[in-house]
């Protein structure tokens, strides 16, 4: 079952359970997927859906941070619930050891040395860890290794 089909099935389950909050979050995700399909005139595959989920997760994290600063706990709770739901569609996260091994491999393949090689390493690393690790954390580790 593709990721897109799984999202549709989860929406049906939420509708049957009359879970309004979950249904709202899933519909938001489906709308984002549909928007990408219409804008780019494509049929979204698992990789495209995963990219959309990652983008929405990043937006939720930023929103949670801003709402927390403003003291809006009601909105923080809503965004956190959406973040939890979106996280279910990501593949299993990499451990720190797996991430370190992937970084080492990318550095070896790209032949990068020093901070100026960071772009090459990240380009080689991105497809391997997409959806399975935080890119910000990976970037910091690459920078540390190349320094």
C-alpha cells in the first residue's frame, strides 16, 4: 500500500470514528498533496508525499515555537497533535550511529575535505536519509566532521 493510499485509509477510519481533530489534520495533509499534484501536473509518489510530510512537520515545529513564545497553549496543543499525526507517516528514524555511518560514507564518496565541501556531502547524503533523520542535525554533524 502506498503512502498516499494509507493516508486515505486513515482518513476513512477517522471519519468512521468521528475523530474531528485527526480528520482535520489528515485533510490538511491531503490538500497539500493535491496542491502539489495540481501545481506540478504530476501524480505524487511516495517520495513526493514524504517531502510534503517533512515540509508540514517543519511548519508545525516552527508554529509550536512561535505559539509557545506567545503563551498560546491552546494552539501549541493543536499543532502538537498535528505534528504527532504527521510523524506517523515518516519512515523509522535513523539512530545516531546509522546517521554517522551515512555521513562517513557520503564524505568518502564525494571526496570532500574542509568546510567548502559541505555542499557536495549534503547532496550525496540527502537522498539516503530523506525522512529518516533531521536534516538540520545531519548538517551540523557534517560541518563538525569537515572542520
